[in-house]
């Protein structure tokens, strides 16, 4: 089945990379966008997925996401492969649920104060209802003029409207190593790099490995301003890349 593709329109677009259970740095980043960049209701913030797993407090990350969405309703959330695993583990559809606990899911469950000895159904029932709804309603592909945002990437050999969730949430080398003909720049996460991966006019990868001790990246479009914050830092740095 083809992945759901949605088009949005805003004045500015801020695309933020993988969070993986690290709430502090995205909180600083969002405060900076609000207080220093004048984020308004006409702007859209798009998160690329992987809110959970590996880091110390996945629950706090999702709390942050839900709270920010209430303040800025244009905020959008893409699904990552880790949410895909978690949903499958709980029996709600997805892939590789059997690998969830061994890929950072243990830390996620513990952040909710849930016993790892509970079965999957009991764990799912103990998640806050707002969090379950958040996970159920994540987006697959979001486009806006000139750009496509997606968690892992796209199959370069399929039309944009024929992409499937297996690729959108999980693809790696087949997307990164190839050019495509989507006539738009694809901004993606999923595959961590020490620095932003630049392959214009085809793709920009902004997972810069926050959970692995590196940094969080946020790309503003269409300006090309790049906001970054190092792990455990409270200082946002700004540079500009050609988009």
C-alpha cells in the first residue's frame, strides 16, 4: 500500500532531525525559534521522526511534542522506523516489532515507569492516551513547494505517489547513494552523520546524531539557515547552507 503523502503551505518551514529520547536539546531549540526567530502561527515546524528509543527520556520528548503542537498547531510529525517498531511491538501494525526492545525500546518503556516484565498489551494499555494518539497519527511524507520531507528517504526508482512505508521509514543506502527524479529536494533523517549530509539538488540529511553525543540540527526553508545545538549544550549556533 502506498504511503500517505500530504502537502502543506506555510510562510517558513523549520525541519528538525531525530531526537531519540533526548528532550533537553529540542526544548532549547524550540525556545530559540520562538523567542529569537519569531516563530509564528504562519510557520510550520516539521519533525522527521524517531522521537523515542536509546535516549534517557522518550516520554518527556513526546510530552514536549504534544505541548508544542498545542501552542503551534501547524507543527507536523513524521513517523520514524523506531515508532514503526514500537507500534508493531504493541500489535498496531508496523515492522520489526520483535526488535523494538533491543533497539532502544527498553529505555523507552522504562521512561514511562512501565515494568519490562509486562506483556506488550499491558505496556500499551499503560501508555498515556495522548501518547498513543500521537503515535497512531504520525505522518509518512510531507511536501511543500520545492521540498519533500520524510524520515528515512524515498525509493529513487518509484514515483513519489507509489512509495511504501517500508522504504519511507527504513530505506538507507539505496536512497542515499542514488540520485532521483522527484524534482524536489528531499530532507530526511534516520541515518546519522557527524555533519549535515549535503547532496544538492537531490537530498539533505539532517540526523546529526544527537543521541550519540553529537548534535541536533534544524534546517529552515527556503532560507537555508541551519540551527544546531550540541548534546548537553544550551547554545544554538547558526550557519547557512545552499538549498
